């Protein structure tokens, strides 16, 4: 049946809640997948498969699913020729090499002849080959960070976000191999009907992700300051200006990128803005 698109998402783990939230923010309704392996949306031509994240690339490749949400790290480790359709901006992390805190470290030559525990043998092998280093890669599938403590390895190659897990296991991060975030992937050639559904999903995703990346800002300013304040704001077009009941004052409405927010707020205050309100945006269509 080609008139529905099948998406694979993580059944339970760090990606599952945000993956489901993102689809729901796109207005797609479906049941939770606590028991079932598959759910069908009643208001969008999408079926959901709840899987282990490591299985997602293979299932998208072999056609069991058409698209999927997973970490870039897992896609790269799979080495399958799938297309990255959109970066999704959550589950940011990196794949790093870490060694016991007490060891001295200068450069990757440290790893020559050492035993490294990892769940990412392919990515690690490529990294070491690049540097011309021969190490002994020990593949384990969970709790990699305890390997040095129990004498299983000299070092680990593992996912890091804050570094606190490494630290509490007596390890320090010494090389960053890869940056990762959640992505939407697709099989290279989808039937035309499915491509159409994917386009329509992407349109919704874009409006949700754009909205998350921006804030709606309303502020008051004396009319003679409006121009210099407008120049600070990189709005969707020009800001909307509405006169206030108080003579000589206006309210200015605009949209600000979340990442510029604090910098610009200071500039705006210095330029004479008062009563600044900042609000989340639900959907944003350019
Ligand atoms: P599964 O049971 O599905 O195989 P898992 O244990 O392999 O799950 P999780 O720990 O749920 O995987 O992590 C899923 C993905 O989330 C990782 O592949 C990575 O992209 C990202 N991730 C892992 N750890 C972190 C972290 N500390 N911070 C942010 N993102 C992370
Ligand atoms: Zn996994």
C-alpha cells in the first residue's frame, strides 16, 4: 500500500518522547506505542513503527519503514546509504574518546596498541585509520563507560553530552570524533505518492522547527526611538508598529531568533525599549 508513509521512531529511550512530541506538534494524532509495535494516525497518512534506534537504519533501507528519526551517530555507524532529510535540533551530543583521569594525554598516538571499548566500532575504526593508529577495538553494547574500571579496556569511545557520566566514572574526554543530533532520514528513492506525503510532513515540520527557533517579541517605545529599535530587530519582514493610548508612544511587534535573544534584549533596552514581552510561537510559516 503506497498511500501511507511509514515512519520508524525509537520505542523507548532518549529520542522517543521528543520524536512523538514533534509529530504531535505537526498536528498528527496517534496512539502511544507503549504496548503496540505499530500505530496508525487517524488524521494524517502516517503509520508509526516503534523500534530500537539501532534497527532503524536497516528497516528504512529494506523498506519496512520509509523514513525514520534517529541520532546521526547511529546513521553513520550503520554505514547505510540513506538520505538525511532534516536535522531536528534535539538530542545533541558527541562521540568522544575518553581515558582514565590519571593518564597523561598529548595526542591520538596514546591509543596505539590500547584496548578501547565502544558501541561504535565502525566510526572508531575510521577515526583511528585516519590517524594511522592501530588499537584493539572491543565492541560492547551498553554501559561502555565502566569498561576501564573493571579492567575491560584502557579507554572508551562513547556518547557524551555534559561529560558528567564520564567524570563520575573517573574518565576524561580527550578527543571529539563526531557531533550528533536527531535527524529525519529517508530511503533514497520513495514511490512518488510517498514523496508527496513526505513533502507535506516536511512542510509542517519546518513550521514547527522554525517556531521553536524563534520568539514573538512585543515592546513599547517612544516614537522617536522606533527607527533605531526597528534596526536592531531581524524580524520576518519589518516589525508591526501599533500606536499606544499614551501619546507619542507605540508598541512594536516582531520575531526574534531564540539564539540571539539575550544579546538583542540588552541592545533593545539600551535603545529605549520598555515593557518587553517575549512569547513562544506555536507555528511559523514563512
Ligand atoms: P535503544 O534501546 O533504542 O537501542 P539506546 O540505549 O541505544 O536505545 P539511547 O540512550 O536512548 O539509546 O540514546 C538514543 C540516542 O540519543 C543516541 O543514539 C544519541 O544520538 C542520543 N543521545 C545519547 N546520549 C545522549 C545524551 N547524553 N544527551 C543527548 N543525546 C544523547
Ligand atoms: Zn540503541
